[in-house]
C-alpha cells in the first residue's frame, strides 16, 4: 500500500502536521532543558520545573491524538488508532512494572533516558504495521468481481 | 454480522474505491465492512441505506 498524501483524509493530514510540530517542540524543549541543566547545574525545585517542562510536548502529543480521534470521520480507522494506542499503553505499563520490580528487589542498573517513550512509539508502530497487513485490501479489480478481501 | 454490501455494490458496477468515496471513508474500511471484519455504526449504516435505497435490516443480518 503506497503512501499517498493526496489520498489521506483531512483529519489524518492535520494529525501529521500537528504531530510534526509537537515532535519538533519536544526536541527543542528537551535539548534546551538538557543544555540549561548542563550549564547551570540546577538543583531542587528548578530541576523539577525543567523536568516538568519536558513533559509538556508529550502531553501535547496525546492531546493531538485525542483531537484526531474527535475529527476522524472514518470510524474503522479510528478504531485501529485506538487499538494502536492501547498496545502502546500496554507496552509502557509492562515496561514500567518490569523496571519497578527490578528496582524494588535491588537492581541498581539504569535504562536509557526516556526509554518508555521509545517503547510506546515502537509498540504503536508495530501494532499499526500489523493491522495494516491484517487489513490489506485486494486490488480494486478483484474487489469489483467480489472475490473478497484478505482475511 | 453478515451483510450484502459487496453484492449491492457489484450490482451497481461500483468499485470499492467508488463506494469509499461516496461514503467518505477509506477503501480499507469498505473492505473491512464487506468481509465482516468491522460492523459500521448506525450513522454509517444509514448512509449505506440511503446510498443503496434499501432498509438497513435488508442489508445486514445478525446471523441468528
């Protein structure tokens, strides 16, 4: 299935545009916060404020997805996006529980920073690709003859 | 849920892409409905009903 911008619905185009802005904002805020922390070595409340600042684009990303779900008129696609979000959420919850259990019982190692975000996006991507393969459509000529979809 | 969407579409000589355009959904959605992987909501079922000029219960059977 080729990716064609012109064939995308209005809601999906808006999601991609807003999502790109939010991801750029995340990069800018994250790098700026890291730079600031590196230069000024803040401690206490200031460090907490900076950490909170980096969560704002993540919340904006979730809000962008929520807005997309409200705007998407294709209910089948909406259902697939919700399922992908559930897979992403499940992967993050499992990762956090796994990590928490290890720390609770004395593991002193550390994982890369913001690993949960990577887990969430990877799980969503894998779910999206899986659903795309599961729901691939036959060539229109075959569908015209009523030969059926790929189950 | 079984349905007669494919049959009605083919009767009219429409492709899945044609029907998707009329319903303002993707071809993937039309295919999912035709193959019974996805049951449309009431608003979409009414849209199909108007498009094919049929009552909803003549297009969808609950299989009981």
